[in-house]
C-alpha cells in the first residue's frame, strides 16, 4: 500500500526497507522466488510480492519481520481496517480451513460473504468445510490488530524505531540511576499500562495523586535523564531542538483527536525497558 503508514511506520520509513531490499541488503543468496505465501501457503505467488510487519532497523527480510505473500492475502491484510471486522474473521477462517487467499472471493461471493459476516456478528458459530490440510500454520496473522490507530501509533511497532541497548545495559543504568520509590512506581505503572502506553496526566493522577501533568513530566523526565546519561544515550531532539530524554524509555506520539477532543501526548514504553522493569 504505497503512500500509507502501517504498524506505526510512516511511508517514508517504510520505503527504506524497500530501497534496502533493492540494494541487495537481504544478502546474495536471499530470494523470495519459489516460496509459498507466508499466510495462505499458496505456492503460486508473484515472486516480487512481500510484506513487512516490522520496518525498524536493522532490517530483516524473513519472518516474523517480513513475509512472502500472495497478492490476494497482501491486499486483504491491508484492507482489514476498512472492512467490517467479520470479513477479516471470515477470511481467517477460510485460511484456517486450508483455503488460499485467491480462493476467498470465488468461494464466498458477496451475497454469501454478507450472510456469513452477519451470522459471525450475531455471535453464531459457522461451519467452514476443510479445503486442504495446512502445514506450518504459525497463525501470525490471527494476532493482527484491527484498530486503525495501529497504522500510526508507536505501540504497533514490533520494535522501536531506534535500536536500543541490551537488557544488561538497561539494568546497569537503572542501578546507577537509583530510582526512588516514587520513580519505581512510575516505571511500574507505565510498564503495566495497556499497550505500554500512558500519558503524564495519567501518571500524575494514578501514581502521584496529582492533577498536574507537569509534576509527572518533571519527575519522569529527570529519571529518564539519569538513565539516559548512564547509557550514554543521545536523546531524540524535540521540535524546538531541546533534548527529549524520555526517548531512552519510551517513544512518544500525538494521537489524533477523538470526538473533537484533543488527546494528551502518549508515551509508549520500549519493550526492552518494560522487560527490565518487570523482571
Ligand atoms: Zn496468500
């Protein structure tokens, strides 16, 4: 889907892996030719068709970051946000039954599709005839979100955009930063938040019992700076050029307004930080 963002990566970021692939960064022996579709298993797929779930560097061109796909599955995958959730569910059932992506529309013409989707939406169980046995079904596609916010949100990225120090380095940095009890409470609250995502307002309310997001900002920012300095982390620059020390802990983004309501800036904790905090 050229031009569009996906899994928290802008098109500009997504283009980089395509360029890297064309430059041959996948290696001299790497080929997608002859590989079956990584979703439906169809052996007849266009050799140039492939898909990435993960556009963070260093790039990898193999699962679980990238998959050879057939055109039908690739289209469905990207179209899943614009269609009723039941349509994607029905497609997944078809794949589970051993169907190929290209067989979905012929097997389920529009009228039948609508009928089955309505039954799925009503919570009815539907029978799907097995088509062929499935081999090597890891089922990675079943875990894919249908939340359109995942197109832009950093929580959707399998890996943060910037490569991170390893667990041991983070552990050592935390030790030298010596978080206070309150700072530990902030870290834990953030690590346990849904999608590793929180805001300074939530931290202020839930951890500091304060209505002032600035208080959380100050406290958490100071802790981030100590951790960042211990790691010799070069902080991301803010738009005004000042260092964003929080970048050592989290990726930030401004979510879109909801019902004309401006939402707070969100912080998505890096998975490795979460792992260290909760270990
Ligand atoms: Zn396929």
